[in-house]
């Protein structure tokens, strides 16, 4: 048994103190101040338009007063929402359009990325990429103008159909086709841009896997099935889960620019309802209640889909 006097001194293995961590972070900040300065506008944007509105969502439980204190209203505006006769139709339109845009359209982004990777002519692939990326940088006002002229009574589609004896019609006022027009225009705008993450994943696959598959005599379809698709599983799961967070939005800019009196009841969604009630009519508390309802449903969808994806595939957002 060793004497206490002969024991070796105990070294302090604790981490750096708070002041040391602060000095180290400040030193890093001074070294990389240019990078942090470039990041500052993004942080300010998210604080103003994403974080601060979360606190102001409490307006959904108050009656808005411009010059006096807000009065507590409880669930009054939520009850008013669900009692509104047109709310059921608006909610149905939102779910249908969101399902078409975020679920039906989703596989086409993956398919487009796979088709790009399978093109052997490098220059042709670059041309296709540039052409497919360009519509993403157009605003919905411009896109709506293009599609409205294209699908109008005397537009290109009616002109082509007239060659086959089909009488011209204005497709933008057709309730049966307007949702599919939203679907196609969204695909035209987002096909190239939303496929980038999948395309970069494909080109990042190790060439040794392709070489091993070629030595084993695998066909291109077998390579896609057993090499490409497993590599795409993680980004596909992540992007699909994140997209569900916008499931209750359905695209305000697009719907607003494609709307007209003939099809408003068919494509009227929660965002356009918030715009009419909150901005045009000044019912800010009611609009906040609808916005909070959207946010809660979107959060629940993301969490449920994340848990389900974790159990089925082992992949999720976090």
C-alpha cells in the first residue's frame, strides 16, 4: 500500500475553461471574418423572416389591436377557421396540389438525374443541364405569362390541336386541367434544379463499383438497381422528408399567378386564403391562426416521416 506522500501528482485533465473557449472563438472569428461577413446577411434574413415570426404567431390567440394592447381570444380564431364553409374545399385543394407537387413529381427528379448520368456525350449532357436549370431562375410571374400565352384560346397548344381537328379552348380556365397545369409547370421549373443533389451523388459513387459490376457482366439496369439507387437512398429520404414540411403550402406564388375567376375554387389553397384574409381584409389574427395550423401540421408530417424512414430504411433527416 503506497504512502500518500509517494503518490504521483494527479493531472488536471479537464477541458478548456470558458474564457479560453471565448478567446479561441474570437481568434477564429478574426481569422475568418470575411466568411462570417458573407454569412451575416443570411443569418439576418432567417432571424427576421423565420425566427421572429415564430414569436409573433401568438397573435393567433389574441385579437389584434393596432393602437392598444392585444386582447386574449383563446381558440376563437381556430374555431372560426373550421366553421368557415369554404375552409374544407380550401384544405382539400391544398392537399391535392401538394400531393401532386411533392409526391407525384418527386420520382421524376431522381429519374432525370439518372438519365443525365447515363448520357455518354459530355457536351450534350452539359447542354441539357444548362437548359434544365434555367427555368429555376425565372420568377413565377414570368413563368405564368409564358404558360398563359402558350395555353390560351389562340395559343400554341390550341393552334397545334386545330391541325388535328380539335376545336381551340382556353386551358387556363378549364377546371379539369388547371391542377395538371400547375403540376407540369412546377416540373418544368424544378426538374433540373432539384435533380442536382441526386446527380452529384451519382457522380460521387466509387468507379471501382462500376468496374466490379462490369466484370460480373451486369447490365445497365442492374447497375442502376444495385449500385445507383442504394446510393441515392439517403438523399432521397432526406429531401422527401424536408419537402413534406411544405406540404400545407402548395406554392403561393405559383397558384396566385395562375389563378383566375374561372378556376379559383379549384386551386384556392391555404396560402391564398391567408393572403385574402390577412393582407387584403386586415384580419391578422385569423390569418395567423391559419398559418400556425399550417406550421404545426408540417412539423408533425416531418417528424412522423422521419421516424418511419428511420425504422424502414435507417435513413432520416438527423
